[in-house]
C-alpha cells in the first residue's frame, strides 16, 4: 500500500489546516502521526474502518478531526486552533492487520506516506 499525503503549510496560531491522504489499497486502520525536530514520532489520530471508531491523542482532542472514506481509501485531518506546538512533519499511516486494541504507536503501522510539513507561527 502506498500513501500520498498533502495539505501542509504555514499558518498563524489559531488558524486551521486540512491534511489529506490517499492510499493505493485497502486497510484496517488509517491515521496520522507527527514528528517535530529532535523528537520521536507521536500518535495524532487513527480511524478503524470496520466500525469507524476514532482515537485521538489528548494533545489534539477537541481541536483536530479525522475523517475519511474507506471505499476510496482516503483519510483527512482537519486541524483547528493550531498552536506553535503543533509544528511538525505530519505522516499518514495505514495498516492492514485485523487486531485489537487499535495501534496507537508508530510501530503498529506498516505503511507510511512521505510526510507533509505543518508550521504554526506565533
């Protein structure tokens, strides 16, 4: 499965951005991770297609919204109320393994997009 992410950019604090990702094949889970310079890659949000159960990191809950279309193998991340701490490279991820609990770490995903930069200025 190949993933193509888009939609990053530069925005002022308090602004919004929308990221999109398209996969070349089907998956069980699709989600987003981010990595800031000098930091480990961290979980942002994931959706399980079978029941559309969604998981968010506490740091983005109530500000970010993940959505998608399993039939089209696409997922989006609407990011509102952005702050400088959200600055990072954002990665789309997918995995085709049927398992519980949902993977919330980067090692739980087999497929990765190329990353898209999000920069929030203060």
